[in-house]
C-alpha cells in the first residue's frame, strides 16, 4: 500500500522536524469508531482559525499606531490552538512573538510574523497531504486474510489505526482477527468487544486495560473485608456525577449564547473525577473538550461531547456488568 507508506513517512518527518509534538499523538489516540473523523475535523478547524488570526495580525501590524495588546491577544490565541493540536513549531514561534509584543517592537513582531506564517503554511500543507493520504488508505483497505487469535468472544469489533484513520470491521464467532493485508507500515490495532459469561476478575482486567489507568487498580487493592462495597460505592458515585456533568454540558452547549468558560469548568470537573477513578477515556475526552473551548466553536464542542458521552456510557455499561458479576459471585459463596 503505497499511500500507507507515504503517510507513515510523512508523519515521521513531521515529528522528526519538530512540526508536531506528542499532543498530536494524544489527538490520534482519542479517535475511535465513535468519532472516526475527529482528527480531520480538529486539523481543519485549526487551519481555518490559524489563517484568520495571521490575517488579523498582519492588519494590526500594518497600522500607523500598533495596538500591541490586541496583537498579543491574537498571538496568545494562536499559541493556544497550536498547543491543542500539537503544532510545536508554530507554538514556539508564538512564544517568541509575544516577547516582542511585550517589548512593543514593531520590527520584531513583523519579523516573527513572517516566521509564524512560514511555519503555519508549511504545517497546513503537510496536514492537507496527510488528510489526502488518509482518504486513499481508507479507500484501499480491504481485509483479505485472517490471522488466528487466541480469543473466543461472541462479537469482535476491530479498529485499525493508520496515521489518524480508523478502519472498522466486525467479525462474529470465528476466533479470528483481520490481518494487515500486507500493510508494511507500523499500525496500531485496538479491539472493542462485547463479551458474555466472563469471570469478575477477567472483567476487571478488561476494564483496566481498555478503559482505566492504574488508579482503578489501586481502588481494587483498597477493597478488603472491612469495606467490601468500596469499589461499588465509588463507581456508583462517579457514574452519577459524570452523568450529571454531561447533562450540564449538553444544556450549556444548547444555549443560544454559549458560555465557553462554564463549559470548560464542567469539563475540568469531569476530568478530575475521571482521573480519581482511573477512567482514562473519559478523562482524555474531558481534557480535549476543555482545549476546544478556547476556540469557541459550538460545533466542535458538540462533536467532542458526543464522543465523551459515548466513552462514558460504554464505561458505565462495563462497570454495571462488573458489579453484577461481583454480586453473583458474592451470593454464590454464601
């Protein structure tokens, strides 16, 4: 697959040359079947927003009397959106730009604006190429072979991530996963599955691996004979609070005039409670929602909220199944 090889080379080059940093990889990790176009949408929004800000900066610096406070505000906005998508070189140049703003140096600002413009358009061009290659990869991917796997689930949903493309297929009752069909680039394969008749311990391990961090393992270790229902109580409280916050977020984003500071505050709150229980997927989407708030885009916030809601309800369903299995085991031992 030539397109896949080109995409892999392009992405490696963007990281190696400092155009992108680890934050972009975090965006890629957030993309899954519930939000298959998430990275493309964020990248497109960043490019549109960046071009607008650079145009405003050029206008402000062309005036006879430069308002350096306004210039600094636009540069700060571009720095924030660059940090959100992992545009490392643009972000670092914006940091230098702000220093010239504080020194009220028109020449310094103009020189740095040229550097920002060059970095931004270089990145935008590569982003456009990346999205084109991802479309080619997605269009040309057809599973032709299978490789044996040791799992035996009733339904397996398979998602293959190449670059930031998520390619999805479903196999049922065959104990096989799709091979990479001769794909010669490194690719990450992640599986989402529904499983019946699993032991509680296996379910806890699955929750930890797919949804949670080590923090959840610590909660499990805290549970002993003196507090048999500790995990159940914490999980229940988390689910109640998270559902309430997600409801508040939906109400805020449904208002004619969105208060993005309020949305960001609710996202922060949910991030905190998710981190405490080890709900990694919910936490990551909450962080992303907070970052998107600074762009003041209702549409993007709604898309991230939809992915956040899906991650939460998926986790809540698994938590409920785990607690039911624990209860069944407890009753069986009486």
